[in-house]
C-alpha cells in the first residue's frame, strides 16, 4: 500500500497531470489495494493496466481520475 502512494502520482504525471492531484491518489488507493495488489510491485504500467482491466469495478472517484487524465 505504501508503494502505491508513490505510484499513482507518477502515473498521473506521466499522463500529463500535475503533481498536485492528491485527491486522485486518495480516490484510487482503495481500488489498487482491492483489485491490483498482485501487481503493485511490477511497476506503474502494471498498476495502470490493472486499473483499466478492472474499470467496471472501480469506485466512481477512481474512474473519474482515470477519465480526467485520459486513461
């Protein structure tokens, strides 16, 4: 879980978001823990791919963060 706190901001920055999106980090933390725990140590791309694969199960907040950042 702690590692994810660093992963999502990197994902958002890579997709063109500013580093000031703390709410995005908070919005997806639970979803990453719930759906993507097995790939958390495989890098940012793996976590993002996992979130996309589980898109229909994501919380509304996390879904919005992904959509707002072109994912």
